[in-house]
């Protein structure tokens, strides 16, 4: 018998779940035209059945018993938008075990257990799609998986956390402090009451795990991502950065050289001529460099009910098309390259350094000599006396050096008698070499 | 018998063809890993068999007889990178008739005969992919077809012609004239000896035909695109635009309101806060607005041997994957929406107008009164006396009006005794409403 509709079980009815229900209902006609099948929300798992919902007429579909979805043979596709690791993982695996297909927006889960889940899906001939897990409405996973399949991607840079990008953009535009802007972001709902996962870079690291695994075809683990958050970024850093032509962004970096890779998340000075420098507010963008294609960038909303739900439902459309063709579980390419992580002596970058020194004759010469002695050449240098003190501020941008060299020169600087304090250092992207 | 490799016939061995051969040869191992099959260039159609080639070792594959490719049953996929309408169309149709799959980079052909070719492919169960036809290395077609399948796209704006974007960027950066920059672009190989197809907007119009057909699921015809090129853009336009916060870009626009659409290509004043304003040089970008997803943008190289070839070979990977799964010819969704084009009374935009008037008291008041009498409110106004003359220049930006209203007010302005000349008018995108 020819099926005319697909039954969906929804795990979670929060922001994204609500968006999914809205989009499926608003675009039913288009879904039928594109897939040849209707899409029917069959059941929705909620924590509290009595909580009022902003989408009316769904009361008869909600349940607080997961097995009513996971064990219902009528349900073809499970959409997981409840978030968190447990029990989301158990639910997804149970759905796959029973031959259901899965669409998820869960970056935490995919960063930690993506390989396990994708392997199980492949064994069972089921689809698992997760476009919404990185950069909400931006279709970057499909681009990495399919559109650049013939290229060799060597660099992925992402502004993939809207909260921190909002905070840093606001600090840059308004001259406000980190604490002030964080409070404002919390009031506006752009930051959580406990903002750690965002401001400490954890959320971005999860997304970079997913992006680098797909882009490099190498199984990157979350704990291999070197992470530094934005709590230490000051107005002075931002102001001096601007003087030299840079904006500070919390940047996810995945880079491959000679088949060794590095993946990191850290506040980075991005030259204003770089396309990522003008990505502001809660927007996300992922910059991809391929040996053949060169520079590309994908820009869009990083979160939000409808953008994220758009990615979820577009994944659902793929599942339904695959069901029609009986080719589920075939689309994904498992990582097949050997993983070799770079040592610190192999990680090359320009760096921005800011320090306070004794304001005396010859100090700049001594400091620049120290860099020369360490075989580090300098691009830009600013020296500026600090008002009402005997001290001066020195800011400089190096040419490309290894992270190992950076650590050596930071130690040597700290040892100098004229050095009062090394205020900060940042990776630098873009600008003249 | 399990096939282990796919045979490709290449039509054309120019810039893109050379790139295709290079990428297939450099990435053979990755292609096998991703598709489970090797890719073998079986034959290459050239005009002149004796012409020296930059890729060595291909001499035994070249032929000047198309039938050696089109009639060879060993060839599974035909890649058409010869360009032009005839005989490319006949070759592609002959390949499809014989059950071969087709990948093409030919925007001219797809803009004119896309519907016919896709229909034939569907009948024959063959794939036709053409990602490289729009914005070279930028995977925008797949994004429109798949990633936004669940959304309702209402606006597509594209900087989709690298030559004109290079010319306008250079004019803006260097203050040089259109003629000077065009000559320079020709010398650098960024513009053809006969630049008409680029500078008159024809090339961009072809790409907008393809983008709007895919994005709106409506069969847009090339002759329905309203086109104006960049030959008339002057330094004065650029300078006054900058004063008001705008950059001039040759902008493809496809817009849908209440299920009526408009598609145009014309030089447009783009506010510097808009992500398209900073797309410079030969880069391309396509901005997509969806009701659910909101603002997104795709940015990358618009042309060039390797970027375009990357898109071609990624399409080839899709074909090969589909061959493995026996699902060729199933992926495409034909336009299914009724086409209703907007009248000029339904096309809304802000406009920039620049005119020379008699420099006498009250002239600005009379002109602004004329706009008020036509129910047009104004956003920005500049009046500036012209040196050594009795004349002044007036530049103004309207609020949203219809194209019909624009024509009415242009006629009324031309009728005024104080009006010496209406120098230019441009659509305006972005900035305050």
C-alpha cells in the first residue's frame, strides 16, 4: 500500500519544538508537493502535560511517557528537541533500535556521542540528521558534507555562539564592560542565568567538534578542542584592538596543515577586512577555506524558535524523501581519515600582546629586542603612557609564530624587570601578513 | 557485477574543464571513500585536438567528435563545461536520451532551457545537476532546494556577477571612472573584450532566473527579469551614495509578496549596514530571506577554474552516490507554484534620486513639495551648489514607494522649470525605513 503520510513523534515541546509544530502546520501543502507525503505530528513528549502551550489544539497529542512515542510502531520519525545528554541519548538510541529515523537539534549530544549514534543508525538503516545543532538556521553541515565533498577543506572558522557574539559586539559598539553587557543580555533572554556554557566557550567547542569532524572527515573529540572563554576580555583589549584594525570575536578555529589538525575556541582579534569581522549581534557565521574553492562564508541566525525549526523540518524533508526512495541510512559518510593532532610547536598564528611596563627610556627597544632574540618579527607596535603613573602600555602584533614560541616569549617578558604586567594575548586572524 | 568505477565524458577542456580534471585526479582517494567508486575520465571533447594542454597525459583521451562521448555506452555521466547554448543543449539532450546523467556549469543554457532539460531528465530517470551555474563555488542552489525546503523564501538578493562587482568595487575604492576600471579589468582578464553580457546585466539576469525559479518554486522566464546594467553609473553617483551611507552594487533581486513576484537586476544603493554592502571584488554573495529562518547569506568566489570545478565535481559525487543507490532522477522538485508577476504598482522600494536644478531660493522647498503632493515622504536630502555655475545638485532618498509612483514623480520633476537634468535614480536596499 502506498503511504500518503509520515508520522512524527516529537520529543520536547519547548521553543524549538513549538517552532517545528508551527512550520509543519503552516507549510503542509509545500511539504506534500516536495515529498509526495503529508507530515503528521502523531505524539509529543512533554514534562508537564498540564502546562499551557502557545500552539492551540495539541492537547490530545501530548504525553509524559516516552515509550508512547518510542514504542509506537506507527511513528516513522522521532524529532528530538528536548536537549541535554540524558535521557535524550537513550531515547534516540531506542528510536533507532526500533527502526525509526531521527532528526535532532542537540549539539551537546552530537558532540559527545555523534559517532556512536551515527554508527547505530547506519547499522539499522536509519537516517540521523542534525543540521540544527550548529548555527541554527545556517545550513553549514550539509554544505560540508555534500557541497564541498570534492574539495580538501583546510580551515573552518566559526562565530557559532550567539550569546558571546552579542556580548562582544555590544562591548565594542557601546564601550560597556563585560559585566554590564552580560546583565543586559540576561535581561533580554540572550544569555542564561548561569552563562558558563556560553561565555566559557563550551557551547562553541561542541559545535566546533561537529564542524571539524564533518569538514576534515576525522573523528574529533570534544576534549581535544582547546578552549578559552570571553570572561577576561576587557574594554582596553577591545579599544587597542580597534586602534590596530581588529574586532574581538569568540572564534572557533579548525585548521589542517600536512594532515595534522588543531581545533580551538578562543577570543580572537579579527582584522576588519575579514568577512567574519562584521558578523555582529546574535548572528552566526561559518567561514570555510577549501584548497580548490578558496574562501566561502555562510551567515545567518544562530538560534531562535523558527530558524532552528527550519533546519529541523528541512532535515525531516530529507528523511521523508529518503523514505520514498527506500535509501535511508545511506547518506552519511563516516570519518575515514586518521586523526593526528598538532603539537604546540606546529600551531602557527599571529598574536596580539598587551602589557604594562615601566615608562622609562629604552624600554620599547629592550622589549622589541627580546622578540628579535626569540626570532619573532613584529607587525604593529603601539606604546602609550598611562596617565598619572610612571607606567606605559605596549601593544604589539607579531608575525606568524608557533604557540610554543608564544609561551616562551611570554615567560621571557614576565622575567624582565621593566614588565609590570602582561595584560592579555589573543590570536590574530586576517590583515597583512 | 558490482561496479567499481564511474566513467565520465567531459564536454569542453577550457578553464573549468581543466579544473575538473585536476580535482578528480587530486582527490581520487577521497572520491572513492565518499562514494565507494572510483571516477574515471573516459573521454574529453575538444575543438582542437592538437592544442597543448596544461594538464599532462590527457592526449589519448581527447576527441573532436561529440558522438564518441554521447554514443559511448561505457560513459555514465556527461559533464558539460563547454558553455554557450548550441550545441551544448543538443549534446546534453542526446546524453539524457541515452540514459546518461549530466552535470553542467552552463547558466545561459539552464536559464533558457532549464525546465525542458530537467523534464527530459526526469522522464529518463537521469540526474541533471548545475550548482556551478550560479555563483561558482557557492553552494546556493542546494541550499535553496534542500536546506530551506521547509521555509517560505520571500526575498533573494544576489551579487552574482564578479566582473561588475569588481568594476563597481574598484570605482568606489579608487575613485576611477567606469571606463578606466573596465579597461583595467579587461587587462587583468576579469572582463571580456566585449563586456556587454556582464555590464548590461544579462549574465546576472540568467542567474537570477535560476535562483528565483528554485527559491520560489515558480517557473521564471529570462525575459521576465527587468534588467538595467552598470554603464550609466558615475563617480558622482558613488560619491553621493557614500555620503548617505550606501555602496552601489549590481544587485539581482527576486521578491515575493502575497504570492506575486518580481525579478530584476539593476545597480542598487545598498546601505553599509547590510551584509551585501561589504562584498567586494570578484566575490559573489547571495542573501536569502525566509519567513521562518530570517536573514542568511552565502558568500564565496563567483568564478575561476577551481571554485567552479569544485561545484561541478561535488555534483558529480551526488550523481555517483545516487547511482549506487539507484535513485537518479528523483532528487529534483519541479516548480509547482502558479506564476503571478507583480505590476509596477505593486513593486515597492526606496529610491535614490540625483538631479541638477537652478540654484535659486526656494527650489528645494518646491521640489520637496512636489514629493509631498505625490504622497511620497523623504528620508534623506542633500543640496549642494555646483562650483562655477548657477546650478545646484539635489540628492534625495525616498521612503518606500511603488515603481509606478517613481515614474510619475520623475515625469513631474522633469516638467518643473527649475529642473535642469535628472542625473540618475537607483533602488535602495537596507538602512532605516
